[in-house]
């Protein structure tokens, strides 16, 4: 079968790889109908996430059709159209039982790597390095889905393939940031990043009752899309002092909740960007955290900061003093998608949550390297590229 493979730093190629087979009773095989790029994939492609091997199939956000089920699969049958959560959860461990699915004790087949980096292993992710389990990714014609009864969800007939694809990762990640960040009625919320996850976080904040939502980015197409499709206020951080702008828009108090949806390759104006970028290039730090720093400084006293962007390891100049002295609540997580996906599919079907607009470019799987080039370099207004193995 065809699949998009990582062949080294900034090298992608569509190659023929063996088709997956069922390996466990709870496995399911899915024929991929659509998959999408994600900003966290760029960290893999750029070599910032360790434990990648040449030939690894990438991609973790997808929708498909069930073609085979293991004997222990009870909730799905051949022919079902399903969206699959990017994180793999066993459904039985303490963390899965408590809706902390990305922290599953049993899905990561290489726990030692994450234990060494973080103290404990995380759950596994499709197509996201051997540190996260080494599972083949979704930019392929077929995918093996472990623990299928817990990670795959039927798609309502009213929801088209592309809209539902974003319920695999972007929508639940954004919703989680607003939910676990503590957004409530009347809150003022600031979101750093107007990519797919940032837009979903902004919309989630509105649906959870926020009175004012302000989204921050520098890409004109993303800012315009967020204003038009999400209804958030927007700020171009290259044209103003973000901290001063947020104080101005919030009567001097600052946002109640700040959501960082940028991650380890954040951009920022001024010399701090080149300082961070140089240290990251020299591997003197693993992550550029300028958006996190700005969110911490901008948040009101006693407020909440939630980190949604993917970070791999260590950052420099972290403002811990601001967290403590301002009495902030600082949280972060990889997405607990199984907790949110059924609800989000229902909201998409009801027209409460729009995701279709995120797919600015659709193409065949053969064109995936070009799609990632557009996505990475923000060419042609690309916010997300969606790949169809059957040619779409």
C-alpha cells in the first residue's frame, strides 16, 4: 500500500509499505478516506522529536471505513464510517477510566523512552515516533487501530468526511484547552494561535459561555478565517504590543483564561525569537516557548493558563516567578479525545461547530509532500491540507 514516510530531517516521500494486519483481538483495520496535516507533525519532520526512524509512516488525524475487525471488537462492524482518535487508549487502566486517555498506561509499547524524558510513560499516538509507541500513521491507505472499541467513533450521516476528520484531533484538543482551562460564563479568553487547534479552542470557549474571546496570530489568512468562521476578535501580534492590547481590551485586568495553541516552534517579534531559534538549532534547548511566556505575562492575576501546543522537553527563560507571584493556575495535556469526540460530532452535525473551512487544500495522498510544504511554509493560504488516498 502507499503511505507518506519520514526519510530524515525535512525529507518526506510517498512509498509502498506492507499492508497492516490484525495483531490482537481488539484490533480493527480501517481504510483511510481522509487524513490531515497537523502542526505537531512539523516537529517530527523538522527533527525536533526524537526516536524517528527512516520509513516511519506519519499522520495521526483521520477518518475511514472499517474493513476488518478482531474477534473481541463489539462496537464496530465492516462498512462502518468512523473517526479515530489520534491517541490510543486501552479503556481499562486507571487513567482511561478517569477520562485521561492520552495518559494510558498500556498503549505505549516503548514506555522506557517517555519514562526517561518525563518520569512516566504517556499513551501512544498514531504516527508519532517510537517514543510514542511506534505505531504506523494515518497518511496511508490502511491503518491498524488497536483497542478499536475505545478509540473509533461512528460518524453521523449528516457530517461529511472532511468535517468529521477534524474531530480526530484538532477539535477535541481545542475543546479540552477551554474545558480544562476552566472557561466559564462571562470569562474573557485569549488564545495564542489561529491554526486549526487555536480556532477550535476559541469556538469551544464561546460555546462554554465566554463573554469575549481574543485570538492572536500573525498570518493574515488565519486571522481572517478566525474572525469570519469562529467569530473571535483577532490581534496581529506583529502590529501591536500583545500585552498592552489585551489590557486595553479587558479594561486593564487581563484575560481570565489564556490558551497557548502554538507549541515548540513558536515565532515572536524581536530578538527573543532569534535567541530561542539559535538555541533550539544548536540543541541547547528543545523548545521555543515565546507564546507560553507571553500568555503567562498577559494572564490576569489569579487566572488560568492552559498549554495545548506540543512541547518535547526543555525551554529557556521560563517565567516561573510570574506563575507563582501572580497566583496562576498552569495546566497542560495532550488531548483526551475519547472524552470529547462523540459530543463534538453531535455539535458538528447540529451546526454548532464548523470544521469544514479548516481544509483549505484537498489532494491525493501522492501529493502529500507538496501539501506539507504548503502547510509548513504557509503557502497559498494553507491552514490545513487534507489527503485522500483514493484521490478524493
